[in-house]
C-alpha cells in the first residue's frame, strides 16, 4: 500500500488534490526552532517534514495524496508515497540551504586582516557587513567594510593575529529556488486502450538506468594527498634583561654566539673631517642650549615656589586675625547671656 523507500528532493511526484491530479517537483524541508525552513535532501524516516511545490491555489487544511507512478505502470504497482495537508499559499519559496564561502588573507596587520576571493563585488560585501567569519584554526572575527584595492576584497577584525596561510570561511544560508513544474495527468481523458501509454516526467535514476549513464565523477570531491610546505619559524630570541632573571634550569644552553664584527679602520678625506667637525660643533651648541634651558626652568620653578609660600603665609596670618575677632565676639556674647 505505502511506498517502501524514503523520497528524494527534486524527484517528480504525482499529487492528487481534490479533483486535480498533476505532476510536480517537491522540495522537502524541516522547520528549525527559530522558524527557519531548512532544506533536506531526503524525507526523514520516522518524522513529519514540510514540502514546497509549484501548483494551483488550494485552501489551507486540504488533504493531499502523492504517488510516484500511476496504476497504469504495472512494473512497479500502485503505492502511496506521501499523505499530507496544505498549510499556506505563497508566491515565494522560504526554504534555505547551508552556504559556506571561503576566502584567503593577502595582508595581515596585528588583529586586522584583508581578505580576498570570498566575494566578487563591493555590493556583496555590503550585504554581509558584520557577518561572523572563522579561520580553520578556530580564530573568530567579523567583516568590517569593503576595500577599494581589489574588487570583492574586504577588511576584517579577528580575536587574534592570523597567518597569511590561514583559510577564512563564512557560514551563511542561501535561498533555494522552487522548480516551476505543473504537468496535468490526463490519462483518464484518453481512450481506455491508450491510458497505459501516458507517462510523466521520469526521475534521474530511471533516466540513468535506461540510457546506462554513470554518476558524474567530481574531481573536487575526491580524496587527494595534501602536500604542504614545511613552515619555518623564526628562532627564539630572549632579551638579555629577561635572561638574567631566569633560573639556570630555564635558561637556553648551547646557543651559538654571533660573530663579532670586524673593526676596519676608516680612511677619512678632508671633506669628511670638515663635516664631522661641523656636526660635533653643532652638537655642542645644542647641548649648551639645552643645559641653559633646564637651568632657567629650574630657577623659574624655584621663584614660583617662593611666591606661593609667601602668599600662603599672608593668608594664614589673615585667617588667624579673623579667627581672633570671631572668638572675641563669641566670648562677649556668652558674658552678656550670663549677666542676664
């Protein structure tokens, strides 16, 4: 009674909806928790799923039955493939499919990198501004703005500094177009002798089996040996100050010292001697000017300090005189109160 296998997306199927019988192509999808319609390649075995197709307007809540072959095909026999209910009519297809875009950095400066070969124009970059990207090594970042140096290149900010050999990927969703096939099944309108002659659109499997066509071999999908050039890292250089603080066990041993440079005698001409003497004289003049300036600044600072000290002394004297006046008045006021 029921179809024995799971159904494949984009395989033609005959739907019976009310008094209409037509052949169409279904796109299967699953609804995620965030109401996203996610494209699936095959129908789930023990779950319900959504299906989108091109067809006539049908009221919501209408029952639908689908079969892959009509009863005239005696080789397979009559089997019900799907049963379901219509949910809504819409002009657009809301099913989305996973899309992974790959780019390569061509310039890196600290945590900022310039990525190329991910987009083809600045308009595409503008659509994905603020999108989260990630390197193969796991360093996350986000797209900033398009760059005018190359068409489709953009500036990105990362958590850490990335290498030029890193591969950057952007995981996003792309809309899936619904195929516009609406083929009416008119076998019952034909004479009884010709009804078995009607045949609709066949599946890809049936066509390949009939014409003996093997599957297309994708070269990019095959496993290959990966040849990577060995990475040469710069030698570890520890500063002398840090080297002194380190314990003996942590200090690196057997480090080859750099060869001392040969001190060759320099032969100076008369013009060289004159220029060197001139530079020395200029340096001496600058040194004297700087010394005189520092002395002047110190003197000015000292005079300012003395002025401030004098002003503070005068203020303190005035404050004491005012305080004495206030206390005298308070004492006189208390005496008058006692006398009363």
